[in-house]
């Protein structure tokens, strides 16, 4: 029973078989409501019709085989959280959680927030006698294999938004077919690599557990770990209207889905796989100075931090000492989760030397 006198309660919205645009719109509408103080915290538990959802800072054409997605009838969309492309099927639980930044125990850093969320999922998976732990950039693992991918956004004022896909079952072959893997040899290697790296609840338990059972376990695990009661809820009329607007203006709009973050005058490009994900630096030079700098990839960052980094070096002379000084003067230890400033500097310098 919900204790309405307990200030630690929120709402839980559940849905089934949503389109990518509808699922993402509901998530963002709940996030907006929480930011306004109208409804917080909020949990959204649902599953998708087959779709692939790319991270906030990715380019769709670079990470996906869009012709394969179209041929298979798989929707493509972009979420507001960072990270990499995720292939969603009805046998995966999609999870959106909105918490106020002053929620008890919620760390202010991206890494700390990831660990905070991972502990709640670990509690849920323990109901199936599975021991889960947080590893790497954003993975929740069981026996060393990824069972959930965690994502985060701290862009909206006053709230932290979590996105997660939890694997009940998975179509690995389709996922690798629609990812932008350049050769069949790499595809074959990918099947082997991903098969060893990923796992599912059904595989680990060797049981045909149904989706509702897992959704209930996640709901219960979140409540237990966060010490909060989440009562069943529908969207308000205002939220339903906002969902319609977001679908039309954003998540069904090609300008959002297929946006390409790259300078109009790109003269050089460099990329590197880092502990924080794939970092792709696009640099345009003019008269020996940095005319524009853009950073894409499957990383996690606050959008304001990326904008600050990209604007910080605009019109800076493309010299190692000057760039290093500007980055040092920023006072920031990092702009991107698990990516240090020397790595970014090295990529910029690599491009500048190529352009000489």
C-alpha cells in the first residue's frame, strides 16, 4: 500500500510495444514535468516494436546501415542520452527514470550516477538469482557479460534522466546486420565477439521468463534500492499533449533523427576508441586557426560541456602549446565521461599536423 504521507514516493508509467517516437516522447515529457517540479520522481517501464536508437552525439549514417534498417522495417531514432546505437526488440525492457538532482544519495557525477542506477538493477536481477555488477563505461554485467546498457542525461535543469535497455532475449544476428560493419569478415568476427560479450536473462537463468515478470522485478528493485514507493500512473492531459508535440516536432522529424554533427567546412578528421567510447573529432582550419571544432561519437557528456569545449577552442591558433594552455585555463578536468583532456588534445594536434 502506498503511504501518501511518505515524501519518498513517485509514479510508475507502464506501456507495451511502443513505436520509437512514442516511447522517446513519453520519456522526455516525463523529464520535462519533473524539471518543472510537477511530477518527480517518475519511472517509465515499457518495450518497443523493433527499432534502433542511436545516441545523442552519433551520426546515423556513420553507425548504421540505413538501407538494411529500411529493408527490415526497423525504425531509426535518436535519444536525448549519450552512448551508442541500441537495437531494441519486444523482448527487451526499456526503462526511463527521472530523479531530481537532490534525490538522496544521487551522486552529481556521471560515473557516480551510473553506479547508483546499476545498484538498483542489480537488486532487480537478484530476484532471479543473478549477481550483476557495473563495469566499463556503462555496462551492467552478469558473469562478465553485458546484460544491460545504461545511459544518462543531465541536460535538463534540476533533474537526472536515466535510460536503460535490459536484455530478456536478443536477436544478435539482426543487430549486427544493421550496424555499419564494413566487411563480411568483420561481421563474422562481430558475431563471435558480441556472442561472447553479451548475455540475456533467459540465457543466464535457462528459463522462459516472461516480460511482465521482469518488469515487475525491475519496479520492485528500484523501489527497494532507492527506498521509494512508485505508484501506478497514467500521463496527465498536459503530458499527453506534450507527447503528441514531441512526436511531431522531434521524434518523427528527420532533422532530429538524421542530424549530422560536423563542421560545414571539414578539412580533417580523426577518431579514437577510448575508455569513454568512440571519440570522433572534426576540425576546420582557417589561416592557421581553428575555425570550428565538433566532437561526435558514442560517449557520455552534458551537452553544455560539449558546447563549452567546442567553443573554447574556436579561433585558437592550431599550435600544441596554445591549445594546451586554453584547455588548462578552462579549469575543467574532463568534458567527456572517462575521456581525459590529453586524449582530446592529441586528436586535435593529429588533425592539425595532417592539415599542414
